[in-house]
C-alpha cells in the first residue's frame, strides 16, 4: 500500500460527510444546499469510479483508520465487490438527486432533505467499505436512522404508519445484528472481518458459530427483505415521495444483500450444509412469494415493491449456489436490479405526476400520450422481466446456468417460473397504464395533457438510468467480466485476509 | 451478414420516426433495402447449391461464450429468403392497408423490427443469440398483436401470446444451457452439429429434448399450447399473414429442423414430436372446419399445417424431411395469400364471417382469383404446389418403416379431407353463393393489396407446375442441411404416374366433399367448455391470481405484531437447530443462578420483571411506551452496576430520544385494537419461545471464554499510544473513533428528524 492510495478509500465517505456538514451550516438556504449536494454527489461518483479502477488494477485496497494496526483498530477495505457497489450506489444517488430537484416539495427541503439524503449515502458507502463487523452495525444504524427520517419527512398519516413498521422491524434487525456481533466477539475475541475469518476457521465448536450465523441471517435478512422477513418493505415503500422511495427501493435492501454475501463468503463458509442450504430454501420462497405478492396488487408502486422482494431471492439464490459463476451472477443481478428498479420507481413517479395517482384501474392512455415515457418503461420493465437482450436476461441466464451446473434443478425451475410471473405482473401494469384507454374523467382533460417537457429534470434522471441499463444490456461483457473477477475474489477469502493482515 | 439484420433494425427505427412525414420516400427506401437484402441472399445461392456453408462471427460476450455468429446454409438461406420475400410483399401490402391509420409509422416500425428479429433467428449460429432473437420475435409480436390496443380482446390476446411464448422461451433457455453442459462445449451450433453424437451420451439428453420441444411447441402453436394463435387473429391482417403463417410460428419448426441432427434416432425426440404433431394436425383441421370467421379458419389450418411439420420431423428420415420442406414452402405461399385476401375482404366488406358473406367472386374478382388458386393449393388439387407437397408427404409416410407411420398417414388423410372441406366451404359460401351482399357497393381492394396475394397464389401454381425447375434446388439443399453426411436426394415432379399415392390424393378430395356435405352434423358437435385450452388458460391465470391474493393477504395482513411474530418465530426455529446440534460443546452448570448475586442486580431484575408483566396487562399505546422506558432505564441502571457509567449515560440518552420520537409518532396512529384471547395466547407462545431461545443462547455464550488480543492491546496501549487513562474512552475516541463518528451522525440525524416531525404541517401532494 503506497501512501497515495489512502485517501482513495476514505474519499467517498469524506466527500459525503463534508457535504453534510456544509449543508447543515446553510440550513436556511435550500438552494445552496442543493448546489452542495449535487457537487458532492458528482464528486462522490468520480471518487467511486476512481476507486473501482484502482482496485481493479492494484488488487484489494486497505486503510487502517487512525493508523491502528488491524485487527485492533477499524479497517476499511475496498475489494472489487465493494467498489462495484459503491459505483452503482453513486450512480443511483446522482440520478435520484437530479430527480429530487423537481419532485421534492420545498417544505421538505427546508426540513433537511439534502443533508439527510447525504448521510444516508454516507451510511450506505460505509457499509460497503468497512472491514469490521461492529463498524458495519454502526453504518447500518446511520443508514436506518437517515432512511427513517427521510421516510417521515412528508409527515402524512400513511407515511408515518409505514415508517413505524419499517423502523420497528429494522430495530429488531439491529438487535439481532448487535447480538450476533457480540456473540462472535465472545467466541473469537475479534471484530475485524479478516481476523474473524481466520478465527472462525480455527474455532473448535462450529455449531456455536452457526448459532451466531442465524443472528446475521435474520438481521440481514430483514434488511434485505427476504422471506419471511420482508413485511416492512411493501408496507412502507409506496407512501413517501417518489425520490425517497426510489433511492430506498434501489439501494437499501441491496446493502443487506451485500452484507449477506460478504458474511457468507468470508465468514460462514466452514459448513455449507448448515448455512447455505438454509439460504437456498429462503431464496426459493422469497422469489416465489414476492412475485405472488406483486400479482395480488393493484397499485403500481406496490407491484414494484413486491418485485424487489422477489428479485432479492434471485440474488440470494446466487449466493446459495456458491460457485464463482453464481456469485458473479448475483453481483450482476444486484447492479442490474438497482438500475432498473430505481428507474421504474422514477417512471411511476412521473406517471403519478401526470395523472395524480397510481391505481391501475384508474390509469390509462400513457402509451398514446407519452410514447417516450412508454419507451423508458418498456426498457426497464422488460429488463426486469428478463427479456433478452436487456440486462435482466443476462443476470437470469448466468444464474440459471450456474444453478444447472450445480444441479439445483428445482430452484432453477422456481426462478424461471418466477420470471414468467414477473412478466405476467408487468404486463398487468402495461395493459392497464399504457395500453388501455384513458379513463373518462381523464379524457375530458386529455387536450390539456401535461407536457413532459415541464418535468425535464425528472425525465433527465430517468433517461440517465435508462442509458446505464442500455449499456449494461448491449455490452454486458465488460461487466460480466468484472463480476467474474469480483466473484473470484470473494470465493478466495485468502486474498482479503492477506490484504488486511499482511503479517499473519 | 450481420449487416442484413442491422439494416432491417435501422429501417424499423427510421420508419417509426420518419414515416409520418416522408411516407413515400421512406417506403421506397425500405423496399429498396429489402430488395438489396434479397439480392444479397441470392448472391450466395450458387455457393449454397454447391453444398457450402458460410459462417461469420462477431465477438460479443466472450466471457460467456456468446457471440453474434451467423450461419448460411441451405436451411437458413431457405428460411431467410422466405422471410425477406414475404416481408417485402407484406410491407407493400401494409403500406396501403394502414394508409388511413395515424399509427402507420409505429406499425411499419414494429413490423420491420419483427422481421429483423426473425432473420436474425434463422441466421444465428449461436444458441444464445438465436434465443435472443427468438424472444425478440415474441416481444415484437406482443406489440403487433396488441396493436389495436384500445380493444380489450387485442390486449388480452397479446398478453396471452406473450405469456405462452415467453414461458416456452424460458424452457428453451434451460434446454439450451443443458445442451451446452451436456456436450461440454459452448453454444456454437456449427460445432454442436459437427459432433452430433456428443449429446446422445449425455445424462441431460432427455431433459434437454423435453425443454427444447416445449419451447418449439409454444412458439409454433402445438397442442396443447395452440390456443394463443386463433386469439392472435385480433392483430391487423398483415401481421397475421406475416407472423402467423409465414414466419414466427415457423420459428419452432426451424429450430426443430436445425437441431434435428443432434437428436435423430432418440426415441423421445421421435415420438414426442411425432405424436404431438399428429394430434395438433388432426385437431387443428377439425377445429378449422367448425369456424365461421375466415381468419380463425386460417389460424386453425395453420395450426394443423404446423402439426404436419412436427409430425414429419418426428418420423425422420431424409425422405420425410424432403417432403416437409416442400410443404413448408407450399403452405407459406397459399396461407400468406389467403390471409392477405382475408384482409381485403375484411376491409372492403367490414366482416370476416362466412355466414355474412356472399357473391364475392363478382364483387372482388382479383381477390377471388387469389383465394381460389390458393385454397386449391391448400386442398392439394393438381397441379398446385400443395399437391406436390401432399404427394411427397403421403409417399414418405407410406414407405416409412417407423411403426407409427401408417397411423400418421391415416390422420394426415383425415386432415387433408378437412382441408378440402374447408376450401369448399369458403369458396362456395363466401364467393359463389348469391346473397344480400350483392346490393352493397363493394369494390375490389386497391392495387397493392391485390397484387401481393395474387402474386403468391400464382407462384403456388407455377412452382406446382414446374417444381423441378423452380424450387427444387434450394429445397433440396435446405433438406440436405439436416443430413450433412448424406448427399441430397430430393427429386420433385408434378406427375409420378398412376400409383397408390395418387389414388390416396384423389380419395382425399372425395372424402373432403363428403365431409363438406356432412358439415351440419360436424358443426353441431359440442366441445365441453372445460376442455377448451383457452378456458384452461384462463383458469390457470385466475388460479394464480387467487393464490397470489390468498398468500399475500395471509402474510401481508397489515398487522405489525403479526409480522414481528413471524420474524421471531422463524428466528427461534432457525436458532434451535444449531443449539441442539452443538449441545456437546457446552454444559450448563447447576448453580449458575445464585452465584455472586448482588442486591442491585436483584433490584434491577425486579424492575424489569414488573415492567414486563405490566406490559401484558395494559392496552394503551402510550402506557406501553412508558413501560418500555422503564425497562430501558433499568437496563441503563444495570450498566452502572457493572461499572460502565459512560455506556449507561449513552443508554439513558438513547432511551430518552427513542421515547420522545415514539410518543410524537404514536398519537398520530389509529388507536390500539383489542386482541382476541386466542391471539394473545399465540403471541405469548411466540414470545416465550423467542425468549427461551435467546436466554439459552446468551447463557451458552456467557460460558464461552476466549482470550482476546484486542483487550490486551487496548489496555496496554491506551495510556502510551492513546494518551488516556480510561481504556473505554480511548476506544471510543481513538481506537474505534469511526464508530463514534457514525453514532454522532445518528444522533444528529435523529435531531433533524425530530425537528422535522415537530414543525412540519401535513401537506397534501400536489398534482
């Protein structure tokens, strides 16, 4: 590690934190805050990309915070997986911030929308970069509290009800995570992930480690919205403003998945039949019941919320197959899902803006009136459903291939059936919102249909994400290759351990 | 070769955006482009007729072995020409057919998009790029079938075809993956075909066959997946003519042809295709005779013809394949012409029902000419290509050694008879019968719309008259592509002399006349509604929706306590297994409870116990929150007892903040609903189970001891390196300062949130 690398890992965190502090200094001046936020997020994006390039060239990068040697201080680690996640979350943050300029009412901005959003991204980035299990817990808290505040910013009754469910279930998750962390510390005497990986491998009573793993499975499972822990997600996502939902739907659950992948590739790998077979079962149920939930809904945002659950199942399925290809598939799927899902929420928000609500039964005529919006929706929706050559297909394809290679026929069948059901529920939105005639009340005002030009920033955000999706769809090789290398790094924990603890 | 596909897709985009303003110029440009492509394909003809193969590859996703790779041999050239020549005719027809529609640009755009996908499909030499184009055809046909999207029936039909074909597509994808795993190679079709025996020995053989067959069956509307095709007749007529006669539905047939060398001789392959095809053929022909709507008649005869293709491929053998190739061409010619003529009739008269039509022979003489010529080909009347095709089919089946061949022959005879009967019905009723339509001012369709069907019908006659000179060379090599090891054997003649097969052909016509005369009896037969595939499809959909609603209402019932109970229950169950498994690792000492018990600890314990009991009694949210406070503060007290005052202060602070936050929110929520006693027992059980699991875990963990390097390091270095006497403080502000930074941020954000909650008035979202 040369001295020039040090700021590279810390930089994304530092940018967000500094921007947060400046935003609070300019509390009364919302426009200044907006300027700070967009500058910071752009810099954050640049920093993340730079970090990814550096990790790609130099291997895993490590910073010992405060120069206390590992495992005594806190270590920040950037491997390919973490760097990829950082880049994708920066992309989403950028798009969502752009969108927020025209979406978030002034009243909310004056209550600290920008600083809280920045802190949430701070928490997300910290979770990706930390190499310490207690520190991860802290980042999760930062993320949780910030997201909770964002959620209740509107202060409407529906929002509060959803947010209370979210925060209480999340607190339960935090409790599990903290207890699990304490147990692991008690059993091994260390908190550093790399050190822990070695200590677990040496530990005489693996069953006790499995006990600890249950705490993390449930804790992260709640965060990631796995079956049967996903209830908070459909309950709380449809209510807050679109911007906030989009960034949460896109990112937060995936931080849970990230943590699961991290723990289940680095720490809990000593007895796959005890840990990963549970994941396998959970993945199957998550996929299936998630998509069933989507089919049962009549509200566009609710359908989209349940899809998240179902697709988290795909990612965990990749983890449970536990081959390099499967993990690569999971990583690819996460990135694809974040892009597409965020964009779908953004688009549903635009539809909501033009029509006033999101109920399928009372929507219609978008296809005739807004062909370009329709195109954006088609791109994302059919990508989510896995129609080639859109990005979702590649994720699905890699996971199916990986599953068939390890002869998990049943789960692959479930995942393909889930794909079909996803398509089914997407065509439901398509039929009702885009193809069907506009409802009669609307038709009276059809002449004065709101021109999309007025929402240029909303559209710009959506187009930006759509372009990212298109790139991922048409040139998947670049990213598949990257995912493959990230997966190989994950499947070889020695690289991680060597980077953090070079002397051991 | 890839430029062909790029050109068609570019044309699709161009027409979607430019057709409105420059319709003539764009149309001319498209026609020229297609002519160029056809010319390009013809330029390869001499090479292909020498038995050559042309392969070109563009690297795309090397890490997965997926490339845009294209193969031109007899088979793919035949299909590519079929698609582009038909595409050209359909394009010119649509240009006129949609002339009055404001949505013509989109229509032409979709049509070309579909064509590009279809050409890509038949030229692909990589299984996955083939699959990509396969799904694109499903998707574009979804857009085309639902083109009249204000019509509910069209929307429904579009969704149905998408779900059926995409569902089959998923099976196909799995089949392709198994194929590549089974042969141990990539997805390169040329390589796969070069070693046809590699798959035979694989354990995945039968699974792959089944999955690939399901893909082909759904796409090519084979029984029991055939139902989407008649419903897809909601599409504009040019779409039906293009997608549902000449091209898309033949994608499955093409796939079966393409992979036939890999699977020939496998019993599952032979019987699956043969029997499915035979059933579809018979059923389709029978159903066709029972329809009134001309387009639905054509749809069912198409299903039947597709059945013939599958059946013959299942029978196998070079002669059968030769015969089926001829019939593919014959079918495309007559069915394309018929669909287009049906479009003319629909547009000029406003109806497609035979019972409402009459006297069309006088009113629309050119359309009538096209219909008569092409239905004659469909019935297999000499000297049309349909006759040549039917003769070859009979001949191949009659001389085949497979045990099912004669049964197939009998069914084919029956289907042929039905075709004849349908032909008679269309011509006699819609065209020759005198009727009320006579008085209406019905005119012949415009030139471009007559030209296309008439051209196809006349081609059917000419090629039938001189099959050896016109179509034999290409068809020969198309069939030979399936048997790369053997020389091509096809020899086409119109007249084979008087023999048994000719007699059979003649008898088919006679039987058709008999069936026609008996039509009232046949059309009276009732099919129970619960046996209709379409009905079963609907049942499937609504069953899925009911299951979805049921499972979601059960799981996601809106009650937070229920969610928590499920989470805790799952957690406890998951925790019990490793605890039981690992019980050897720990022992529970008997006197653990009373050892070193201090009086403060007892006090705190009593506080907590009473608070918990009180919790169960109370019904007010506010009191519950307050009681939680008591528990929280008691725990903070416990921290002071265990000499960690700073942690205790933090706990006090956190507890206070939480309380304030909760109380602010709580009074905005609906009042507490009373639980039934049974529910209380349920939640009590879950709580006890969870509590017990946690207690055991905590206890077990307390008795695990491990010397920590961390503790030693912190104690040794806090004074010398951290410059602090209190090790905990040094940990918080130095060793693990990042944690503290995070926690401070949490506090700050909580404060912002509380301010927001206190001051913001509820707003109503603006439109």
